[in-house]
C-alpha cells in the first residue's frame, strides 16, 4: 500500500492559510462608488461560478494563468438590456472576476441634469460649440468622464456634423455617430484611429483617452486644423492637465493654441431622500473644509439617518462635482511662462472658476451631500 507523502509543519501551515483565505474571501459590490460586502458563496461553487461567467463572456475557461477581458449582454425583463464588462485576473489564491454594469436605460445624456452649475455649464457648452479646438475631461476611473463626453456628443449630434469616436471599449451605442472599437492586438490603437479619422472628413472627433505623446500630438494637430476634439486624461484637477500635456512632450504654445477648456470631475454620494435629516453643525470641521464664516453661519447641514431604501448607509445615488477651466488669456500667459500647476490653479480661482472643493461646498449648502463625503472625494485648495 502506497503511503501518503510526509508533510512538514510549515507546508501544513501554508495549506491551512491558503484554505482559510479562500473560504473567507468575500464577494463585494461597489455601490455608489463604495465597496460593500454582499455575500459569501460556498467555496465548492467557486469553479462553477468562474466557469459559467467565462462561458457567458466568451472567454477561454481552460486558461487560468493569464488575464482575460470579455463582455456579457443580457436582456432583463421585456425590453431592458444590460451590458457587463468582465475582467478576469489570476491572483495568488485563484481567479478574481470583476464585472462592470452598463445600463443603457440609465444613461443620462441631458447636460442640464448632470450636476453642472449655471456658469460652468455655459462655459462648457460654449467650448463644445466652437468649430475647432480641444476640450478635455479629466478625473479618476469611474468619475463619469465618459457620460460627460457622451452628453456633449448628444448635444452636438446633428445631421450636418460628421462625428467619429475612438473608444476602448465602446460602452454605449449612439445613433448617428461613427464609433470605432480599439484592438491593440491588431495595431488599431488611439493614434492609428486618429490618423484614419483625419482622412474621413470629420467635424468632431472623440478620443477615449490620451495616453501617450503620439496620441496627444495627433489630437493637438487635429484641433489646430479645423476639428473639434473631445478626449479624457487621468489627472487630479484641471490645472494638472496642462502640466500632464507638457510632460508628454507637447510644446506650451501648441497647448495654449489648441486647448479650449478643461473639465475635472468627481462623483460624491448623495444623501438618501427617504431618511434625510438635519445634522449637528461642527464649525471647526466646516472651517477646515474651506467654508467661509458667512457660509458656516447660514449652513443647514444635512445627513442620512439610514433606512431600508439606502441599505442603512444614509446615501442613495451620486452627484457630480465639476471644475470647469476655460483657457483664457491670463492662463495662456502663465502656461507660456512655464508656471506650475499650483500657480495656474491660483489664477484660475482668481478668474472666478469654481474648484472641485468649492463645487463640493456648494452641494453641501444645497443639502445634496455631507461634509464627510466632500472631504473623501476632493482635496484642499
């Protein structure tokens, strides 16, 4: 009879730790931007759940060593379609699957309902209706940049305009717009798509993201040759976008000549309307947040008590915060002189532009969100 191999105490501890971590590894949902634990399926269902999701997303169920990306399209109910972007990542303790839900029926394309204040909305609309130039939307992943761009395209989408977009991936199909899905494996990237667009007689070009010098250079040239270019960048605020373009290798005079406007945005959780109630006012905390003495005196701070509608969190839904910076002549002069992002931001605020923190304070005073949420999602000016 064959005997079992001898297992050392160290190996036994490693196997026990591995098994314990796998059994205790939770399943999370990101609700309104915050991760929340929702369920712990039995360990015995692990392989079955993973394989089923891979099959639905048209992925290779036998490949467990490499990352994979796919997409699931489901019809829920009678006429509601839901898209799931599926990402599979092999980790030390097995495969991690993340699904991003794209609900076409919830896509808000009306710019007046996105959360813009009156003056920033006027500046944004004025910039996207210029015949040429570049409008950049910045912010971290999941801050609503794509929705803002789609809203702008929806506003501009008329019969006399030829609109082309390069996206990775194409999240929503927009009628009357030429949308191109990127495929890096065959050489179709943002730069090559942009070159092709310029031979397609476009009026408006949307680039999913400016990631490198080549894409940035072509986008700037397109903006200087009679095209309106819309795109995104990953920066912390609007002034940092200018520094990012300069660091990519774009000359300052080209940045000032091509860029019309920069929008930085964040999403903050909205107070639940079912359990909203007045909260205790803490003047020192509000002062630290950046409120003036007059604002602190008149502020009516609200909070969510927690109910079944908001799952006892006090928040339901999200509200957008916008920092809309038009590149006016004083800012262009600073860029040409090689000013830092901090100097550009100071001049931006002097010109009356509302920063992300200031936009957050306005939402607090309007009773939409809480000081804690603005402190979490924005930084001090």
